[in-house]
């Protein structure tokens, strides 16, 4: 059977929309759309909306990703865009690249998308608004449905098998910085020592708006295996157990993939940095006192937090970070043997002066220096000196990103 043309798909989508409108339930679609081809066509567009939060970005509006992304994709072979005779600022160039790549990711799932956009632009652009509303609704519903499903899954954060979730946390508004149980997990890992000294005082400062303890530039404690955190190497075992849960991570039994789970439906077979970032954002929402899914929680910017995580993996891959490579190559649904490191050391006052991104960058530079030394044949003079490698690593680390870039026009803070 010949593939359906973009014009035919365009007509089928319009036929379906005439019966259901841009927002509808699955039951309504099945009742009102009698043409199976039209039903499949509209379902394909809705699936694009579901993919956006999982694989692209849970906080961006699909219109921006699709409309601007398509324009950028069409213009990718043109000379560099300039405005007023000057090149675009670097942050705009990075943002455009992200939008273009996002659109290309959607095209990989729906190859007819560029042609469909042209069909609507030429024939009935007003109906394109309905398509965007359909995709945006599916994207928003995906985030809301996921957060609703995870609402009562606080047991995912239990480490001690004897521990139980406090009963009062069944109420969402009792969570966040209103409860010591959830506050301990939301607290930046490097501030846990201070938190444990006086939890009530710490929580009160946050409730009054202390930005220092609500920054997206810090990794929250819930992302870590508490026994494996190393303040001098903040990426050790970070983010790993959020994918399978602390109890599953520590179990020797294999966890099987349900046939109708989201990963199976959209064909996810390996860990992706966007999936990890999305899982982390959903996990933080579970712990927070927010009642509705959204980007901000007090001083905390979920969008910047999401960007920071994806940027952590992007820069890690670019720099050959073995920890990042290992994390992205592990099996999500199989047991992973997480080994415990030394007990968490007490934070010194100096720890506040350097954020974790700078420490990660210094660690990566040190690893790169060691690899270079090995590649050069292990020169005896350099090796016996013992100062060159560590000095270069430390100096490189101090020039790393300061982690203060919280705009959505950047791919997160530079690690």
C-alpha cells in the first residue's frame, strides 16, 4: 500500500477535528470519528504532543518548538542570519539550534510534519491553530497525568526499608518546605549538613524566600544515594536511582518492563538525557507543595533545572566524562549495582563559595589531564613531577561556568 500523502493526511486531520474539536477524550474520539484513517491521523498528531515533555522539554509550548523550529530547519542551509549587519548573540544562536533540533526530533517521529505545515499555510492557516491547540493540550495533559499518577508515590524516596512515609504527607500542601521529611529531600545536597543541624530554622528561611537554598544550580538531595555523595565529586552516582527508584536500585531482582508502559508505547530502548531531566522534574514536583504542575515553585525555576540536567549530560559527553557515558548506557529496567562510597563529610564554610558545576568541571578536567598523560606514553618526567596534572585540572575548574545562567535561551548553566 502506497504511503498516505501529506495532502491526504491534512484532509483526514481536518475531518477528525470537525467531529471532536482540538480538545477531546479518547472515548469521545472513538465515539465520534467513524473513519479509522482519520482517527489514526489525529492520533499521530496527539502522539507528537505526548513526546514533547518526555523527549524534548516539558515546559516549552509546542507552538514554539514546531513553528519556529520548522522555519529554522528550512533556513539551515542559508548564510548565517544577521540583524542590522551584526551576527546574532551567542545565546540566540544556541536557542535557535535547540529549537531546530527539537523540530527535527519531531520530524523523525512524524516525517510528514514539514509537508503538513506547508499544506496548512497554503490552504487553511486558521485551522492550523486547532492543530497547535491539539498538540499543546496533549503535551499539557501528559505532564499533568504523569504528576497525578506519581502523586502518592513518596515511597520511591525511601532508603531505609523500616522507614515509612509520614501519614500527613498524603496532603500535597503539607509537603515541600512545610515538612521536614520532604524538605530534607528537596534540600541541596551540599547544604544537608546545615539542614540537619537545625531543620526548623533552615525550613523557615526557605519559606521566607531565601533564594540561596532554592537555586536550580544545586543538585537536590533526592537525586543522590545519600551514602554515595562525595562533596568533592558531586556527580558520583548522581541521578542514577531516580530512574528505577532507590529500593529497586538496591534490589538483586530484575525489574521487568510492562508491556503498556510509556517507554514501550513510544519505543524507548535506552536512557536519554531528556528522560532523566523529565523524571527529575516530576520527582521534585512529587516532593513539593505545588498542587498543579508548573515551571516555578517559589524561587525555584524548574525550566532552568531541566536545562541544567540536560546540559550536564551534553557537556559530559563532549568532554568524554566516563560517569555520564556509563549512566546513559545502563539499563533502566534492570538492576544496577550501586556501590556506596565513604560517609558524607561535613561541609565546610568554603563549600558555599564554589557551586557543584564548577567542581564537576574541575573533576572532568582532571580526568582529561590523566587521559592525555596516558596517551602521551606516561612520560617519566611529567609523571614524577606530580604537579602538572593536578594544577591544570584545578585551574581549568576555576574558569568553568558559574552556574548562574537560568534563562531558557541557554542550554542550562555551563558545566
